[in-house]
C-alpha cells in the first residue's frame, strides 16, 4: 500500500490573464483623474497597475509594497500613448514576480523603461493626436456644422475616437505581448518617421483650412479717375485667399515673437471691429 | 434662472471631468459641447453654430505636457449658454468665450496644484499598505475636476444672465458687425498655433500645398486629407531614403 500522499497546498495562480489585461485597458481611461504638477500621471499609473500587482504578488506583501511605491514615481506622457508603456509594465511585473531568481529581473528596469519611453511617446502622441487626427476630424466636422449639419460633431467624434480607442486597446495588448520587441521598434527610427509623416498631413489640412474657413475679405476700394478699384478683386486675380493667409502669418510671426495667444486674440478682436467700422474689411 | 444655472453647471462639470481626468473622447471640445448645451437649452442650432466657430478659434489650444491651456470647456459652456439665454448670437458668444476661458484657466491651474495633496496621501497609504485607499484617493481627484467646471458655470449663469442680456440689447450695430469680422479673424490664431506646434519649418511647403489645392482647385477638406496622407508616405520614403542607403 502506498504511503499517503501529502497534499501540497495549491500554488496561487500568479499569471496575468485576460482579466487583468482588460482591467488595465478600462482603468487607463482614468489615468489623469488625479493629475497634479508634482508627479503628474504617477498616481494614475499606480491605480491602473493595481489589479495586476495584486494578482502577481499574491502572498508576497513586501514585493507588493515595493511595486506599488515603484509606480508612484513621476510619470507623464500623452494619455493615449501610456497604453503600450502600461502593457509593457504589466509584462515586466509578471516576470519579476514569477522569476525564481529575483536577480534575473532588475526591478529598477521597470521604471527605467517608463522614463525612457514617456518622452518620445509623448512627442509622437501629441503630434499624431492633438496636431493631426483631432484637427482633421474636427475640421471635417466644422465644415459640416457650419452648414447646419448636426452630423458634423458626430463624424468628428467617430473619426477621432476610432484612432483613439485603437491606440489604447492595441497599445496595452501589444505592449504586453511584444514587450521588448516593441520597445526596440519604438526606439528605432519608426517614431521619428511617424511624427514627420503626421506633420506633413497636419500641415496640408491646416493650409486647406486657412483657405476655406477664414472668410474675411477686404471691402476697401480706391477711386482712380472714374474707375473704382476694389482691392479684394485685385488680390483674387493673383492669389485668392491672400487675406486669410496673410493674417495667419502675421499671427504666426507674433507667436514667434513670444506675444501670448491671449494678447493676439485680443488684438484680432480689436483690429476686426475697427477694420469693419472703417470699411477696410468685413 | 437658478434651475437652468444648476442644470448647465452640472452638464459642464461632468464634461470637465471627461476633458482631462477621464475618457477624453473630446466631448469637451466646442464643436461637441456647443450643440449639447444648445440642445439642453432649446436652441441646438445656435449651439452648433457657436460650437463650430469656437472650435475654429481654439483648434490650436492643446494641453501639452505640463502646460495648462485656456479653459475651452468652461469658456464654451458659459458663452453658449449665455448667448442662448439672452437670445443673442454667435458674435456675443465669441466675445464672451475668450475672457471666460482665460479666467477659468486660472481655476484649472489651481485645481492641478491642489491635487498634489492626493499623491502625498497616496505615499502615506502605500507605506501603510492600504492599497484600496490609494485607488480611492486617485479617483477622488475627479471631484475637483467636476467642481472646476460646475462652479464657474453655475455662478456665471445664475448671476450673469440678466446682466449680459442688458449689455447685449444695447450693443451698437457697428460693434456686432465688427465682432462678426473678428470671429473670422480669430480662427487665424488657431491655425497659427497649430503651425507653430507642428514646428518643422521644412514642412511649410505642405501648408501651401493644402492651401493651393483649396484656393485654385476648389478641392474638399477630406480630399486634401487624403492627398496629404499620400504626400506623407512619399515624404517619409524620400526623406529617409538617403539615411537607409548608407
């Protein structure tokens, strides 16, 4: 008869499952709920990592505490681009928790990755989302809304949020799966190319908007002998849209001279009202 | 007016929570918030129009890094609501929105400064091992963001509507016409800011490309976006070709 087999207590399951990945996905929408000047998105990052940390560090309270404190350190990036970094952190914490030799995974590398990626990804994210996707989506929406079409805002939201949600979803999932590989891709020239490509697109659309959305025209005219010469007609025969373009570049020049946007807005307000009053433009 | 002020205040407060502290689906942008406020107050069409105009001016207003931009949410909310409630027009809304957004920006900075208290509390909770507490502390930040939207909006509408109405009915015609011109000009700021932020001088030719396409070929905005995307691909190929061949 065999000796009674001693029952070993079941090892707690410390693997990251779809459940933890989904909670990371959902929680990341609250990354900035406690945004402050001191450590910016740090508390949010910690909040998002909590379910994962609880799972992987079960039965290891000291490691859990270290991990929590680890993720309370300064962090800030474009909110949607936090996704791949989060995915990667999840993978790293899982590795750290489950490695038999603690020396295999260096805990400080987790924050090193965060710090190394948050800057470049912020640059790409700002470029892609705030300077390209949003202006494009919303300029299409504005054009429709100016015509009284309520679908304008709807289209703008749909167009923008497809890119937004896709980034947040694939960021977390791929960041987790690909980990190191993704890191290398991101560090390479891919980011720079992406930013520049986005810049080309953004510039083209901005130029188009200048031409189509500023409707100011000169109303001034000069009388030479018996002919009335309207300045706007003269301009239109050379370069239609010259007035909007000139105004934009004047304002741009003002910005370069470090005049604050608020002042510029005020100047435009006054110049607009006065110019209209003296029949210079409308 | 109290009930209306409360209603619009809560609406703007909720959207203010979405603007930065959660989701960020861009419901906080004028193009979306304008019509929503309009819908709630019974003049969605005017709300849509104001929203579109404000979106143009503020197209370049972006929060990058630690920079706190003028408060587009409260600016849009108050301006749209007051314009509708006083039965006036887009020009009035534009004139109101700008100073309001600047004032509300200060409140935004204040809130983000106060929030530092939350992370300090989280530090203490981490030492004590109270992880649930950390999560709740983080989420409590939403409350301040709600208030920064609610309080100014509620006060402006409750106290301001009658005052603004009196002002508006006495506006001379040259001023209202002038404001319409200004509104068109102010969009130039939005575009100039975008250009400045995109930054790369070598990309300027593409600005003229988009401009020329519309001015001479009368092409639609979506067409320019597609053509621009094509140029983006080509640009990357040519610009980086030399470095790859090395």
